[in-house]
């Protein structure tokens, strides 16, 4: 490449990454704008939901697998990391990584099991898997304390970088930075993956497995990969959930949770990665704003999901594109009118 | 010991026949449309509440209440098909399922807002009287009604599918929708009929389950997940398989409750489900079909 | 790909013996054997339901035969799944069009380059220079393939919006993306008008000149007569006749089968 090409490529590279910097800046400002712990907690939950939603979108929107068992990966990450810390004294970040690994492994196991199953059968299998995981969490009292739950889970330990004061995560602002930061990191990594040939391969599997195989794509391996990655991200969210909420009960991971994450993905726009981010933000924040009207949260989810599928299956992203096209048309017409 | 086994078997048959009613609806819909109605569970729940309000609030006869629930279920089936499955038919394989997940969440939580989480005491006049059977076992009138009504309904349905023209037309649409259309059958109308029948069955099952289970807005969900297991084990779209699988699951459930830990029944049933999917996803009786490319 | 356009007995050929395949109650393929030599165009014809597509599915790996052997370039194919056969150099198009409908025309072809990426694993996650080179190379190659079939004008259109005939050509471009040594085409002319069939014949001839072995399942007798070196005629899943196109045209059993005499 010539020098001119080089610097042009460099500036495109920066331009494409600009959104990263903007998002990071927004995250940096959030705790300054939202000072009370209620809203900060809501934002942390939003960040957790973003992680769940992009993980599910990787599996559903990109690889085309209708996974209804995502809540199980969330729960496995939460319980596994917590139990490793409390029973084995494992340091937080090692337990975090182990939780991710275990969730990822569970995802891969489910995918291997269900590899030969068609769409609806896979959905039911994943549902069955989630029910079993929930029942295990509920009944294996010796390990999980069952419905009584696990209490007094500590937040991540303070990080002390050399020369800087220690950052303690008991403070909601710091926790928000941590969780939102990881959400941004996972988004970046998944985005890189889907823009690579891996994304193309997953899209091929989603569109037509038979012809994908004729191009040398081993559909089973790649489905297992997609499940593994999506589940691992859910596991990370689970580890953060446990250390933020401080309490862990099996009912936090019932199948309804799978459906709410599904709603976020669909309402946002499946297969776009940024759509589910918007869906997670919208479906976490809106119900909080409507708190005054009773617990409408789930009614809202149900209505949003149904209406979006019926009338705008591409979700918020489709609506945004539609609006942009219409505005573009208006501007064109206005310009030509002169 | 034998008494206990017999008693559990009787209970198993009672619950099994209810599961079969619910599962038959799912399997009929899948057979004719290759789709799953996730809101089927909520039709069961609404049927239960319809019968409850008919008897408790309006003072109606319980048996008539079952009829009311049947009609309510039928109406809901009509609505769900007209609003969701018919419009989405061309577009996608998985979107209708996702839409019905949305409907299910909406219905359950709307009911929760309206009716509250506290269980309703749905006492049918038949719940408490008991008939003594052989070997020291007994059965309540309620359970006997359940078995009788379920068996009659299932038998009627089976006869309908096998021997009437409409039943055969339904099976034709299930096998090959386009050709059935060419031969003069109206596939859209038959799909609607299937939905109405399936949902009527669900409503009925709800009315009979009401006095037996805990009646909350989530009553249907406890049954639906087992119904899915039954449909998979029996084979999607396979009526005989569903009947056998339903009774089987009812019996297994009773056995697990009695012999092992009641909390584990779900795990056992679902492990069976996953085992079935691993080994024979098309079900116990259905033959393997290779997709023609 | 060699420039040698004559049948080269030394190059990879495909040999099948005694293939059987049953679906439920139907014997789709019965006792079929064939011998495709390197660099030739081998056509399989027969009336509807003769089992031609099933035979292609057996060779490409969509289905496994109940009995029989298939050997390509010395490798036993039976038991190998479709994606492994693609690695060996087999490619195919489908009778029922199986494009990636929501992807663009260009992306359909790019997706088929799956086997030919040259990127170190870490660059899938953080896109570096090798990634950029591979990205550019794939798109350039894809555009060349689109130009080969005449679809280079509108690469960003969703594949579903193409006309039927164009979709068939896109299928061909995709199959070529794997750089196959043996290309199997299933009814490529179905739905094409006369001009499009002409273009298709040109394409097949060009490919043959470049040394590609082609197995062609076709209904369109004119097309077959123009390009095929040898023809296998099937009927009711069985071998009816095999020979050069002229011989096939003259054979009474073949004529009877097509006219419904048998």
C-alpha cells in the first residue's frame, strides 16, 4: 500500500472506531448525570441485559438458532462463579473467567446435542434444557441452597493499579463503569466477529444449511461455536449479576427470563447486534419510567414482542432505516423543488 | 404396596388424559401448520378461569362450565390464528412461534394484573365425593369425570380424523398443503378449523384442571411444558403417538412422585424429552422422514 | 485446473458403483453405476421422477447411499458428509434454488469462499492487515465470478430480488467460488429463456476448456446435446442407457421413456 492509501485507510479505521470512543464517553458521563442509586442500579441492569441480548443475537440473529434456554447460561455463570469464590476461595476474576467458560461449555454441549434438530425441535430442546437447569438449581440444595438462595455475595474486589488510588466496586458508579465497560468490550468483540468471515459463515448457516454445507461449511461446528460464544457472554453477565445484586436465587433464572431477552433481541432488530443493544436499553428503561402504572413490565414485553413480530419484524433498526429513507426522500424532494 | 401402585396408576391415567387433551391441540396444530402455538398454555388457563367464573360468580352448573370453557377456547383459537398465524404464514418459519411467545407473556401478565397471584379456590361439586374401587383404591367423582370426558373427546376426535371427510381433508392439508388446495380443499379454512378444535380442547382441559390444580394465571404453564414433552415423545403431528405418550408421561409422573422426590418429576420428564430428541426426534411412532432436497 | 481439454485418464475422475437409495416406500435409485472422466461434461437425463437429483444428492453428500461405492480422486466418498466433500473439490448447484436470500448478490458469493480464507485466528477478533487483504481479495474474486455469469452490475441487491434466471446464474457463481475440480449442476437451465440458455451453454463450454469436470443433470435436451460428452439416461431410478449424445437421441428405449411408452 502506498503512503496515501495507508493514511486514508488509517482515517477510515479511526472513523469506524469513533463510535467506540463516543460510547465510552457516554458511559463515562452516566454516573455523573444519574446520581441516585436507583437509576444507577437500573443502568447496571441495562448493561447486563445488553450483554444477554447481544449474546442471544449472536446465536439467533446471526446463526439462526432459536435458543429459548439463554436464561440457563445466565444462571450457570452466576452460580458457578459465586460458588467457586465462596466454596473454593477462588479470586474473583479467575472465578469470573471460569463462570464464562462453564456457561460457554454448557452452550456448546446443548448445541452439540441439538445439532441435528430442526428449528422448532431445537427451540423445545433448549427450553427443556433451561427447565432442567432451573430445577437442578432449585433442588440441589447441598450445592446451591435451593430456594433459600445464596446471600452476602461480595462485589468484585478493589483494583489497585500502581500509583493510582484503589478502585472499589462497592460504589455503584464504579460498578456501572465496570459492567458497562465490559458490555462495550463484548459488543466490540462480537462486532468484529460478525464483520469477519465468521459472520458470513454464520449467516450462510442461518439462511440455508444444506447449501452452506456444499461450500465446505461444517454447520455443526459453527453452531456449537455460536452457542459457546453467546452462552459465555451470558455467563459473564451472570457473574456480574451475582456480585452486584449480592443475592442469588434460582427463580432469578426461570424461563421467563429467556423470553424477556428474546423480546429485547426481536424488538431491537435481530441479526444487527446494535438493534438488540437498543432493544435491551428500551425494554429495561421504559418499564422503569412507567413504574407508576403498576407492574406493567412484562405486559409491555409481551405486547412489544407480538406487535413487532407482526408489523415490524426487523425491530427498531428496521424502523430507523425506514425513517432515514423517508427523511432522505423528503430532503430530495425539497431540494428538487427549488 | 399393590394398592399404592394401583392408586398411583389411576392418578397417572387421570392426569395423563388431561395432558393428552392439551397435547392433542398442539399436535393437531403442528400437523396441519408445522407451527407451535406457545399461547396454548394460556388458553388452558383462560378456560379454567372461564369455567370458574361461570360456576362461582354466575352460579352455573359445572358440567355446563366445561362447555363454556370449550367455547371460550374455540373463540381464542380463532383469534390467534386470524391475528397471527394466517398473516405470518408466508414470511417465516420461526417468527410465528416468537409472536405467540409474545402473546403468551402478554396474556399471562395481563391476567396477573387483573386477577392477582393468589390462587382461586375452584371447587367443583364433584371434588370431594369419592367412589371406592377394587383393591382399596378410590377415585373422586371429579377425576372420574375427567377421565370420562377426556376419553370420549379423544375417541370422537380420533374417529373424526380417521373416518370423516373433513378429518381426511385435514390430514391431506397436513401432508401437502398446496396439492390439497388444488384438489378443492380450502387449506386456510381447514387450518382455522384445526385451530378452533385444538383450542377448544385446551379450554376444556383447563375447566377440568381448575379444581385439581392450583388456579392462578400461571396454571397453564405447568401443564404446557409437559404437553411439549408429550408431543415430542409422541411425535409432532401424530395423534396416536400423542395419546400413548400422554398416558405414559402421566404414569411416569405419578411413579416419580411416589417413588422418588416430587420435586424431581420435572427433571425426569424433561430428561426423557431430551433423550427422545437425541435418539428419535420424530417421536415414538412416526417414521423417519428424510428431507428431499 | 489444466488447460488440457481432452479427457485425461490421469486426472481425478468420479466413479460410482452399485448405488442404491430408498426413501420410505420409494426406491429412488437402484443399481446405478457411472464413470465420469476428468475434464468431461457428463450429463444425466431422464423423465421426471427418474431419480436424477437423488443421484446428485448421493454424490454431493446430501444423502448417504443405502449401498454402493463412490470414489473421487482415489478418495472413498461414502460416509463423508457434504462439507468434507466440498473440501475435496466437489461443488454443486441445487434444483430448488437455495440462495442465501437475505444476503446481497455479492455476499452470496463471498460466503462461499469459506474454505479459502487466509487469516490468523486473532485477526478475526481484532481486524489487522491480513484481514484487510483477505477481505479485499475475496470481494475482487467474487466480482470476477459475478462477471463470469453476467451479474456484476448490481452486487448489492438482496439475492431474493433477482429474477429467477439470474438466481440460477448466481447459484453457479457461488458454486465456482470454492474452486472446484468437479462441478455438479442440477437443472441449471430450468426457467431460463432461450437467450439465457445460450449464455449458459457458453459458460459450460468455457469451464470445460479450463479443465473443469462437469456433471450435468438436465431436462433440456438441446442443451445436453450441445455440451455433453457422454450421457446417462435414467428411468424409475435405474440405468436405462449410456453413451454419446447422438446415440442417446437415436435409442428407442430412451425415446419410449420420454414419450411415456414404458
